[in-house]
C-alpha cells in the first residue's frame, strides 16, 4: 500500500514538474536586479535594416534625411523611421523571460519575429522583437548575442507594409508660388494663370477660392501607394497632365493615367510611379467649369 502511494505521489510530482516547465515557471525571475539597461544611441544611428517574416529592407541616413536603399533606392518616410527610433529609445527591459533557445517560440522570438539591426559610427546592435507581449503595453525582445529574452516596458511597432516606409510625397509646390498651369485631359485642355492678383481660366476671371483650393492639393501632393510594376516611361504620353510654372522660374509636370481601378501618377523626371485613389482623379484634374464657379 505504501509503495503504491509512493508511486502515485512520484507520478504526480513528475506531472507537476512537466506542467511547470511548459508554463515557464523555471524561466521566471521575479527580480530585475540583473536586468541590463537598454541604452541604444538612437540619435546617432545612420543605418537601419529590418527583417520581417516576408521582406527585408534597409534605410540609411544622409544629412538629416533618410533614404531607402533596399529593396528600392528612394527617399524613405522620415516620420516612420523617426517613430521607430523614438520607440526604441523609450523602451526599457523589465524581467528575464527565458534564456533557453528551445523556449524562444513561446515568447514569439521565432520566425514570426522582427529583427531590427541598428548601425552607428562606432557600433551596431541587433534587436529581435516579438509581435506580442505579456499585455498590450509590452513585447519580448532579445538583444544581440545575449541568449536572454526579456519582457519590456513599452512597445515597438514595426509596420510590415513596405509602402509605409517609403516617402509618398510626389511634389510640393509650396504656398503662393504658382503663376500658371496648363491642364490637359482626354477631352480638353485649358490654362489657369494669375493676372494682377486675379486667377484667370482660359482668359476669363475664375473663382479665386476654387483655384486656390485646387492648387493647395499640390502643396504637397502625396500618393496613396506605389505602382512598381508600371514604369514611368508609360506615362510619357499620359491621358492627364498638368504643367505648372512658378514665381521662381521653375516648372513641374504631373502626369497621370487610370490604371487597375486607381490612378498611376508621376512627376516629370521622377523614377517612380505612384498610385492614388481613383476618386482623386477629378480633384487633381478638375473640369474647368469647377474653377470658374459655373
């Protein structure tokens, strides 16, 4: 009888140990005495490589501006890059979750994680970031070659949409610089010009408020996305075109055509074809009557 009880107790102990291992009891460290301080020189970072489950991209800083280098070479969205660096700067480590590589997957340090590689003048660091944390205000991270995985105070959100990291600004005409515009549409062409402070449309007085509001759409003009599969050469003879002349003796040409339930648009001399919503076509290339108040 006693032997049977011993076997039952022994079996129960084994089961409890297995449950404890699965739940991570042996990984937990209620003390944060040994938790290192995360001190990243984010203001000195000049290069960032981000490895997501489905894509890898790199941005690089030149002067005060960020540029994407891979997979395309173009200006990056500086606001998105700055937001990432600010979130990393505000991040602090809380407790060690595990140091066992076999258990990394429990904390999202696996193929679903994001790796952010930072480079500055005299150093570099890799941060592996989980998609989820212990709550909505935290994540799990692994720093460099350190085998420890830590829970954090604060979150880092890395957009998996590559377009969010690319600069969507097509052009910025500024305020009060446009002197004239020639608008070409499939069925008509008309001129808009400033004459002694009065906006004229095809030589007739226009509605100054409507013309001013229309020009503001290009100050700046930002895209909704990109058409990487439509080369800019296709837009050399577009259905829609605007040629702006400014007070600084510069010209800008906006060219567009309907494409795939949207509008493909580019700026003369640009290497990139942008995408804007189809509903914006009439806003950017309006009927001349809408600028005269008719």
